[in-house]
C-alpha cells in the first residue's frame, strides 16, 4: 500500500447534538491527527433522524429522509468512527436510535453488516465513557459491524483536554488520536483490502 492510493473514507458520527459537544471536538481533532491514508468526514445529521418506529409507515415520509441520508452516508463509507458521550452509564438515545434504524434491512442492504468501525468517547467526568463504549460495542456487534478491538481511547475530563477555542487537542490526546486512526486505517485495509485496491491509483 502506498500513499498514492486514494484514502479510505471514514464517516465520523458524534453521539451528541450539543452545539459545543466535546465528542464533536474529539472527532475534529481525530481528523486533524489522522494519517493521510484516511479521509474523515463529520456527519451532522443525527438530529434529523426520527424516533425509531419499526412500522415506519407511521413515520412522516419527510422524516424518513433523515434516515435515508444517514444510511446512504454509512453505505458509502469505508469505515466509521463513532465518538459517544456517556449518559446514565450508557450510550445516548440519539446514537442508539440511529443505530436501530441502520440495523434494518434496506434497498442498500444492512449497511452496518461487516462495516469496520472504531469507537471512542469523551465525557467531562473521570471515567471517560468506559460504560458507554462498552454498551456501544455490544450494540454494534449485534448489528454485525466489525468493531476494532484496540487501541481503546477513553477521554476523561474532556473540558481540560482541548485549547480555549476547543479546536485543538492537547499533545497526549493528539498522539492517542493518531495511534487510533492509524489502527483504523489498518483495520479497514485488513477487512476490506479490495476497497482500496479496486479504486483508481492517483498520480
Ligand atoms: C443526562 C446526563 C447523564 C450523564 N451521565 C453521565 C454518566 O453516567 N457518566 C459520565 O461519565 N458522564 C455523564 N454525563 C456527562 C456527559 O458525558 C458529558 O456532559 C459529556 O461531555 C456530554 O457529551 P458532549 O460534550 O459531546 O455533549 C451525563 C450528562 C447528562 C446530560
């Protein structure tokens, strides 16, 4: 594999809708410190996904556009990077809701099935989303996603890990993010070697 190949496309899902979310900042920082072999794109549409209803005929058709957009973005990605907050010792409903929709079969198939995924998370408390990530890992496993086992990254005391404008992670976090995204690149390459090999080689 050389740098002349197109990067893997990684869709980043923040599990928080909060404007100043630490988890969104964590994903920005991950994009800043990822190797050039990955292209990270932040998904901002989880707020457009309606409450899950298995009888989706009862959901307003215009609301299902939020599900379709998410599903298409996930289907088009070579891998996912999910940053979850911890709410009441588990993953947030916003994220679980989106994953429940994605677990359904669709014209694009079950888009999480065999999808390489890395997870991380930030909380303002001292435990760094350990319980939320454990719960998230289990849900993704149930959906057939291939969750990267290591390295783990639990970001505790999130408010002290970024600079004043919240854009830049401290040095230790930057190193951890580079290590994690480099491992994600290897994880995708290992699970889907055809993805990179089949795409045109540039200059
Ligand atoms: C309803 C609620 C429950 C929470 N429960 C936990 C918890 O169980 N463990 C924890 O470490 N933090 C908990 N927190 C703190 C959040 O993880 C923290 O506010 C985090 O920064 C939110 O993510 P965000 O900054 O990306 O929005 C909770 C926050 C809220 C609002």
